[in-house]
C-alpha cells in the first residue's frame, strides 16, 4: 500500500529542510531519495500495539504503515512561494505540513519575524495557485458554451463556487461540496483543498513551543492542528540510540521524538486510524479513515475480500495482547463476528472471512 504522502511546505528559509532532516534522521544516518530538487524520506509509523503483536506472533514479515515526507524545494527567485510552478507535484500530496519559522528575530526575507503572517501568506499562496487554475478553466468553459458546447456546465457551477469562496477569503478546505461536486473538480487537485497541519520550528530556547501563543491561537481559529519543535535539536536527538534519546528528550521536557508527534498529528488531521492483521506469516498495519466500515477495510487488503465479504472476525488489540491467542479470545467470548456495516475501530485486529 502506498505510504501516506506528507509534503513539507512553507515560506523560504522557514526551516522545511531542517524539519525534514529531523524527521528522517536515524542513529544509522539519514535515509532519503531525491526527485529533482525535492527530497523524499519514508519512515515507519510507530505503533506500540503493533510491535507487541509482533512479539506475540513472531511473524515472518512485520509490516508497519509508512509515511513519506517530502522536502519541497521552492522554485528559485520570484515573489511568494511559487506554488503555481509546482502545481502538478504538490497535487500528489495527501496533506501539507506547513513549516512556520518561530526561531530568531527576522525571517528569510530579513523582515521582523511574524509566524502568524507567515502561516497566512503561505495559505494564501496555495489559494492563489488554485485561483489561477480555476479562472483559466472558467474562461475555457465559457468559450465552449459560446460555441454551443454545454457538457461542462455542471462543472462550471462548482468552479464558480470554489472561486467565490477564495474571493471571499474562505479556504476550500472549509467549503462544503457534495460527492458529485467533488468528482467534477477532483482532477484539479486543488492545493487549498488539502488538509494542512502546521509545524512551528521553534528555537532551542523554547523546545516545547511555549512562546507560540499567537500562532497557536491563529491555528485554533482556522481549525489547523499545530505542533512545535526545534528542528536542529530534534535532528541531533534522532541520531542517538533509542535509550539515549529518552534521556535527552526528558532533559528538554519532551516526551516523544518530533517524528512520532508529527505522524500522530497527521493521522489526527486526516482522520486516519489503523487496524491490524496478524498471523504466522505477517503482522501488518493498515490505514483507513475513521468511520470506514468492515467492507472498506477488507478492500484495503484486497479487492476480492471486499467483493466476497462475509464477516470480519474482530478483537481489540488490547484484548488480543492480554489473551495472547485468538483461541483464548474466542473462549472468553471476546472474538466478535462483525458484518458489512461494522465501523472499524482504531486498533482492531481483523480477519476477513470472504467467498473466493
Ligand atoms: N537557529 C535556528 N536556525 C534554524 C532552525 N531551523 C533552521 N534554521 C536555519 O535556518 C536556515 C534555513 O533553514 P532551512 O531548513 O534550509 O529552510 P528551508 O525552509 O528548507 O529553506 P528553503 O528550502 O531555502 O526555502 C538554515 O540556515 C538553518 O540552519 C532553528 O530551529 N533554529
Ligand atoms: Mg529547503
């Protein structure tokens, strides 16, 4: 299954690359690939429940979920972020992590530091990149209509609705579109429609980000999840052995590495949960949306399992971890047989019964 794609965007010199380094650094060194000037790093989603299930089942294969971070290289020169030039590339993102500079006194352009202003200007750049696309498209459809071609009229209405929202200073993220409306504009991969979380890159004098009050308030008002960490400090901590990391984090009043916090925040922002499959062959995590039912979950594993779905044998991982085997869970009456409409819960261990 493709990893969750989280693109790091932000103003110039906000610390995107420093944050990326903190996320992909390991005691064995950094792991990343490149795509043009951009850098891509894939990490495993930490999950203590899955690790315990591995210890119990001792499978041949252990497959945690994955997240790919992308360190976006902004086009050189020009005003603003240059997102229009990166439209196709950014369009592939599942979500954006918007890095905001919260260290030092001046920003990358030499102006007094203004984290809230920086956040807002990057969000505006996303919307402006969309607006360019929308206006071009509206013009094209209007020309078609003049020539008597009316097949794009339903799409025109949706494009206009999006344009009106942006013109009114609203985010496409907050625009209610029906499933049909969404389908009509899906191929445009609007950047300001994607979920966003914010990362305050704070100085090492404030590693927990206690001085980010204004940014915190602005994010809360916009419904954007925010986390704060000091990227260079976290990159240094990530080079240490796990045992040393714990002590170091504690010294700075932190409980978890930045990578783990960011991944958890991304799951929250995107409304994602994990369910697990276990056995001798593999212990594996699968990512679905909160609210997805058992058939959708089955379809993640294989389309055949969704098509021939009969039932999902389900037990919460906490219970399986306590009882150790499915047989013990069954004996205690804790292994449930769930039907198609069962809403899968975070941490469920599921075995799909399906017709071949
Ligand atoms: N003091 C301090 N400096 C930082 C921090 N994070 C980044 N920097 C410095 O700020 C500068 C810009 O950081 P980058 O990570 O390159 O920023 P960027 O957003 O990737 O920049 P571009 O890709 O050029 O747009 C570098 O000189 C970093 O060393 C931080 O938390 N504290
Ligand atoms: Mg960079």
